[in-house]
C-alpha cells in the first residue's frame, strides 16, 4: 500500500485548482464571502504591522493587507499559488514562500498578526497549525482565523476520515475550533458570521451563538494571544 503523503497530495490538488481559484478570488475578497474580513482584522492591527498569511492561496488577501500598509509574508503549500501571489502583489514588498503551515520557518514571537482563512482545515493536523500560530505570534497580538461553517461545500471532501481514510481536508465545527483555541491560551475578542444567501435572509439576531454558527458558511474569529496555555 502506498503511504499517504499529505504535503504532496495537497500541493497537487491546489496546483490543479490554482487557475480556478485565481479567477474567483478577487470577487470573494471584494464583494463575496471574504469582503468583511480585512476591515475586521485591520481594526486590531497597527500601521506597518508584520503579518503572516497562512495558506495565502493566490495572494489576494495579502494584497488587501499590503494596500493597508501592512508588512506581509504569505506561505502556501502549492507552488502555483505562490507564483500567482507574487504576480498579484507585484509592486509591493510582500514576501511569499512555499511551505507547510504546520511547520513554519519563522522564529518565535515574530509576527504582529496572523491571517488564516479556510486554511487550517486543509491541513493534516489543524491543532498543530494552531500551535504554530501561537508560537510565531507575539504576546497580546491578534490572529484572524476563518473556519468553514456547517453549510460549506468542502465538508463533502472530509467525511471519509470517519472511515479511517487519509484526507486532505480535515474540517471542524466553529465551536470545536473555539474550544481548542481557548485551551491553547487564546482569547476570543471578536467574531464574524458569513452566510449563504438563503441563510442570510433569516432573522438571526435572537438566536444563540451556536445556532448562528450552525447556519454559517464561514465563521471568522479574532483571537488575542495571551501567551499562556490554559
């Protein structure tokens, strides 16, 4: 039996998806599901903050940060994504590296902010990635992390892990992610729900948080690194 190599499998998949992702990313960040993420994150960043975009994809999120005068480093497992990120960010000083976000090539306490949108789930060990986020993030600095909600399509890519199979996508529920982040010593300071059109039409103001998250396409957390593991 051939041994499963997550990094190679993930790189192959995202290299193949790079063109399609690139064709959609601008709309996602400017008017679609990701349009409110950068404004939310920038509320917690000082000008010229050093920010790392984990799973940067084609670099459009990094571009939004660079345009807001952030010092951005992006890292992604797929070479095709990295090349597109460099092209999109031409003219800015942003840096892009190919690598596994579960093993970051950075020193401890070196970033003022971490952006990770729908990337933790697309790793072999999401908890390990969150440990790396805590390691490279300065104390009292902020991470903006987006987790796919229960209504997001990619969940169909991960169910076979319940059959004992290795998968590229290891999804979790927003409330599960919140539990492990708090256990690692993060503090939740803000959050944002993103919904599909049908769910967005429903009145959600009086719903408990868990039900709001249950309807979500994506849930975005702003976490503060308190520096201690609980």
